[in-house]
C-alpha cells in the first residue's frame, strides 16, 4: 500500500478491525466494486458531500448486516449441533456474506473521519442510464400494477422502510433523482435488490422448515421474521417498479 493510502493514525476500533482482517476485506471489496481508494491527505478527491454519503451508507449497511448476522447465528448453531448440515449449509453462505459486509462497513466507518474533504473534488461521472424493459423474473405480471400493491398495503410498508433507512442513515434519504436517468437507475436498483432478497430468503427456507419440525419455535420465529422480511422486500421492489415504469410510460420512455 503506498503512502497516500497509509493511515495517519489508528484508534482502538481501527486497530481491532485490522487485527481481524477487516482492512484486507475492505480492500478486496473496494477492488471488486471498482471504488476509489480513500486518501488520507489533501487533496483526497472526495467532496464533503461524498464523504457524508459514504459514511451514512456504511452505517446503514453495517448495522443492517450485523442484525441479520446475529439473527442467523442461533438457528445455525442449533442445526449444526443436531447434525442437520444439509439445512445449515445455506446459512454458512448467508453468515459469510453478512460478516464480510459488517467488517467492510465498520472498517470504513473507522477510517472515514481521517479522510479530509476536498473542496475541489468532483464526483465520479456515472455511465449514461438507458431504460430496458424488465425481463425474466423481473418482468411484471399482468395483474401487477400500482393499485394492486397499494391495495395490499405496500405504500404503508414503503413508508415504514423509508423511515427505518432514514433513522439508520441519520438523514432524509433521497432514493431516486427526479429525472429520467435517476428513475432508470432506481428501476435498475430494484432488480438488483429483488435478486438479493429472493436468494437470501430461499437460503433460509430449509433451516426454517427443519426447526419447525424440531419444535424449536423461538428460533423458528427469528428466521420466520427474516423470511417474511426478505420476501416482502422482493414484492416491495416490484411495487417500486410499477411506480417508476408508470412515470416513464407517461413520459414516453418505457415503450
């Protein structure tokens, strides 16, 4: 690591996280996602707004994954102690993913205060977004529309999720820019989120069924909450898609 990326100082949290490999996890994820490295001297290339956005995002993803990690630990332990490795195996993947995100996001939280804001920094330009109709699992069915999901209460659930995210990020979150490209990117994000929550939910199904058969109802309830949350969030992404596509269609972009 060159001197530009060497930490100028370390607090206790940073030191402990580095000892358990969080810095290596962070570097691997940074390279995987193609993110810019943090620079600990001026000019850093990061505006104050960018640093604030990254900090709030790290707080949200860090705590969300920590909660899921803790909720999966008890059921995983019970299944392995009783020899149900087939049902426990999918949870290993979930636990690993949650742990990686926890280490990465909390490590970012520990080092971001050391990155100076650059008044001359310019946000990285994103590729031009072009709408393509959803296909495969993301394609809306004939009965899926805004009215259908609102009748099921998804507008209230959407507001609940927004409030939850705002509290963790400690700000009023803008999920979608009110222009063509902002709406297209948001619709594309719903496809990614739908896949993530669908896979996470399916991986928990075998363990949930086995714990019900064992009569382990308290731990079954914990996984049941995660199942309900993931599959409801899958539907929420589809509700988002109906709203965005309706706006794009009205403006002649979704044809």
